[in-house]
């Protein structure tokens, strides 16, 4: 766990990551609030807060008396949202800085390819 970020956000992101990676398929049941609480050694209310974020954004649905399940289309919606967040957080600032340095698109792409090869 990342001590610098609230645990309920980490739970939300872990479930989202599992959905994106395919570990949790659409229609699959996610762990219960008590399972999250026991695993992370936290108060069930904290676990509930993380899961409720998933319910609120339509990633997970509650089925009364059965549990929580990944909604159909959740993976694609999460990927689209993460791509938009990625563009806002990394791509747009990268382009602004490249323009300040006088780099055109081809030069920027070449730098990215070179970094990828070195990694």
C-alpha cells in the first residue's frame, strides 16, 4: 500500500487496474467489503468508501443480497477515461514543453522512440 494516498482511493484504483488488466472480467464479482477490510486490515467503512466510488461511476453494480459485480462495458470506459487523464497529465504538458524548446512533432517522436529503446 502507498502510505501517501488514502487507502479507499487505492482500493478503487486496484479494482480498476484489475478490470483493465482483465483479472476481473465484466460481470465478475469483486471481493466483498469485509474481504477488502480484512485483507487491508482496515475499517469496513473505509473499504466501503472505496467500493462506493466504483458504484458511483458505474464501474461496479450492487446486486442486493448477492454482492458487487463489474458492469458490462466497464473496461472500455475505464480505458477511455485513463487515456484522457494520461493526455491531460502527460501529453499536453509534454507538447507545451517541446514547443518551448523548438521541437517539432517528428523530433519529439524521435526522442520518445529513443527513450523507449533505451528503457
